[in-house]
C-alpha cells in the first residue's frame, strides 16, 4: 500500500493547530490544512474533474474548497493582525475609558510575565496522542467512509478540532478548532454522499458548507475584535476572570 | 415564487433596516410591515404541495404553517416591545434575518441544508447577544461576550453532530451489518446529543442560563422561542423522514425519555435554589423544555400532541415572561441598584405578565400550558406511575421555585415613602430638591403584555381549535402510526 502524502499532510497540519499557541504558526497551518484537503479530494476524485488548471485536471468543487480555505484564513489572519482595532470609543464615558486603560495595563503585564513554558504544551500533546489513537482505531471499529484513508482523515479532523476547542487559551484558537470540525463534516459529506449507494452530492449543501465556514470565521473574528476592544487581550482566562 | 419570497423578502428588509438602523421608529415600522406581509404570504402557500428549486424540495405542511405564523407573530410582538424596551442597535435587522432563516428551515426538506441553516441561526444569534444599544456609553460586558462565545461553540458542535448523523442516515439501510454497533442507535445518539444541545436539555443547558443572565430579555426571548422550537420541529421532521431509526432503537428511546425526565426534575430543582429572578426563569424554561422533550421521546400520539402543544405554549409564555421582565427591569424613577421587592404594586401589568408566564410554563389552569401538561401526564401514565410521578415532582419543585421568586420580588410590601419634613426657618419650597417622579408603566408595552396574557388565558380556556390542528398534523406523521 502506497503512502498517501496528502493524508499525512492533513494530519500534521491539524496537529500543528492543536499543539501550538502562536497564531503566526496556527493560521498558516490551517491554510495548509485546507490546501491539503482540497488536494486529497482532487486525488480521490469523488467528483469528476471538469476544469484544467496549470495542466492539472480538477473539479470545480476542489477549487471552491480551496477558495473557501483561503477566504477563511485571510479573515482570521487579518483579525489577528489588527487586534488593535477599537470599537465605538467615541461614545465611551470616562469610566469606560478608564476601564480600557486598566485592561490594557493588565494585558501588558500578562504578556511581559508569560514566557515560553513547555508545560503549556503537555495537555495539547497528550490530547493529540489520544486523538491519533482514536483516529487510527475508529476507522476499523466503525468504518463509515468508502476507504480507511477517508475515515482516518475526517475522524482526525473532528477529534483534533474538538480537542483544540477544549485546550484553547484564546478566542482565535477556539475558532480554529471549530473550523477543523467544519472541515471534518465537509470531507465526510463529500466522500460519503458521493458514493453510489448514497443520495448523491447536491450543490446547495456544498455551497452552504463553504458559506458556513466563512461566516463562522467572520463570527469568530467579530467576537475576537469585541474581546480585544474590551480587555486588550484575546486570552480566555482574562475573559472568565471578571 | 411565494416560497422564495418568504425566505428572501425578510433578508432584503433586514439589509434595508440595517442601513437605517439608527432611525428606530422607521425601522420598527418597516419590520412590522415585513412581518405582516410574511404572515399573509404564509397563508397563501398551498399545504403539502411540494415544489422543486435547483434540486431542492420546498413544501409547507399544516404543522409547520401553524408554527411559522406563530413565529412571525412572536417576532412582531418582539418588534413592538422594542419600541420601549432596551435592545441592541441591530436588533431589528437581526430579528428579520433570523425570521428568514427560520422560514427557510420550515420550508426546506433537505436535512443537510436544514442543519446548516440551524447553525447559521446560531451565528446570527451571537450577533444579537453582544449587540449594544446605539450610542451606548458603556462597553460590551465580558459576561455577554462569554455567553456569546459559549453559544457559538455549542451550536457549531451541535451542527457537526447533526450533520454526521444525517450523512449516516443517507447511507444507512435498516438491518445491515449485524454484530456491529447498530447504526440506528449511533445515529440516534448523535441526534440526541445535538438536539439536546439545541433544546438546552440538562446537562447541555449552560448556554441558556448564561443567555438569560447576560443578554437583553428581547434577544433571549427571540432565541429561545424561535430557534429552540424550530429545532424541535426539525427533530420531528427527522423522525418522520427516518422512522426506521425509532423502530430499531427501542432502548435508545427509553434513554431519551430518561434524559427528558432528568432534565425536567433537575431543572425544576435548580429553579428552587436559583439566586436571581433571571436564573429562576431560566430554570423554569429548562424544566418546560424537559417536559416538551419528554412528550416527543414518549413517541405516542398523546405525548407528541402534548409536546407540540407544549412547544406552542412555550413560545407564548416565554415571550410574555421576557417582555414582562424587560419592563420590570426598566428604571422606574427610584434609586437604581437596589433590589426591589414590591414589583406587583409598582408595575402591576408587568408583574402579572411575569407571574402568568411562569404559571403557564408550569401548566396551571386556566392558562395555556394546562392542556399540554395534561396530555404529557397522560402519556407518562401510559408508561407507568414512576414516570408520571417524576413529571409531577418536577412540576411541584418548579412551582415552589416560582413561588419563592414571586414572594421575594413581586409580593413584598411597598417601599416606604419618606414623609415630607416641615420647612426650616428661612427655607422655601424652591430650596428643596425636586420631588422624585415615579415613571408609570409604558402604555404600549403594558398593552402588549396584556394582550399576551389574554392570549394565554384564551388558549387555556378554549384550546379546541389548536388541538384540532395538532391532531390533524399528527395524522400526517407516519412514524407515530408505525410505532
């Protein structure tokens, strides 16, 4: 049996999203994850190719998924880059402004006193190991898709997504976890419903799935903007402290 | 054409009202016109007459039409209430957009699209939770952001589970793969958890308590009435589309029933110990959600009739409760930040609305919840005294919780008014601080509360038309006959 490099790339990129905390690493990993999923779909040929791009025969579906991935990643990357965006400061009274100054000082202190600690990565690492074991076992115990590779890919994406949400320390990381979960159901739907014994792919759910991914990224970006505007940080422990 | 109008007309009006959102009166008028037009459109669509649009089937059955009209009426009530009650800058566009999504869910017959639309309603609701009034001088509360984040995560997780379940139903053939975990049970488990998240059944309920605590009452009302009940209708549609799931999973239905009983009793018990009025109301709603879900999980004609009627009553009662709560929380001219205990004397219409809404959730006659509760008790009695006993226990605990909250907040003695002291030597009336003027209840909102209260009474006293419609709709549900 040959090695499926795209499957390995899906696994690795999702693992990077789960393990790392820095958005400069996780957001490019998410983009790569979308790209590898699109390439994986192109390789598996769930939908017959209908366009030729740079000499590569692919289906429009793959292109749509690629565009969705790029859009989602751009939304999150722009959000991460523009954390300094302020919301409605012109209407704030003195108390509100003072509260913002206090929050900014607290966030500054937290950044200054939070060096790199290996212990921060212990829980995500073991969560990843657990997800890997489950993703290897579940395709044999409970196969759903047309091949083991498909089952591994969607189980792995769903589990790393859920564990990313569970171990997330900031709002953006929660968004990344949710998007991994959405990718899992996207892959499962495309792979399973396109099989001969299923009802067949419908353009509406596929379009809505892509739209949902983008709207989800926008919702996460909006909440991240609000949180930063309120607390000058995206850390969840600050959100739940007050 | 009518189907598409029902979906896209509110979307276009939502966009228009978003552009004009700072002109509150105009926007509310436009939105009310939209809701009325929607109601007219809904009555014009022929029942059970499916049509195809780009490979997707759209149809409207009797049950969905009743609920669609009720959702539109609820939306209309919320918009009227928004005239005097606090709401976010974007409340009206968000409400219209939510109505459009709910109409689409009720019209479309594709489970994948329905699931994604339900998830999209969740995203829309997030915007409403963190929405601040126009020109507010305060920041968005951290608790509101936390509530919105929790709601977002849980709704997306529910969507993922539901979507996986529907993918499995697409390839599932009854009786296949002996010796493995039954796919029907696995699918039912996925659906059970996802709908438990959406319907806020204990222990998947925490988003609802946070929502009631931290969001504006009108937003909470809109989310609980429109989105939760739509989810319930989708679950009924799922059972109708895939009856083999129920036929092959007798044990799993039992688990769902036990979960509903658990949710009912624990929700009611928590209402008894809730620290605030909002928390008490949240737990009363959880208790009622448990009751409604019990009716559905009993999978009998009686139980399902009770569940549908219960869901319908819940919409009216919850709207009444939150409109009344928003009125009671309005500044009334007294010193802010002090816990008031004389609300019934101070604002009698709002207090009566809150009390009646609570009693309707408990199913006390002559209010609207009475008949639905009776049907649910009958369905439970068919299953044995233990289940009936648990439902009655839940109602008793919830009643005690409501009585405690009412005693603490509504029925207390009137605040003593400070007797005017005689004028000091050289002092004139002009030297004294102006007399504190106590605000009366806003008439339009008090009238709205009164209308909702009368509606509760009218349905309670004369439920036959609604029961007839529900019985007619139940005759069309094949899975009940199959079981």
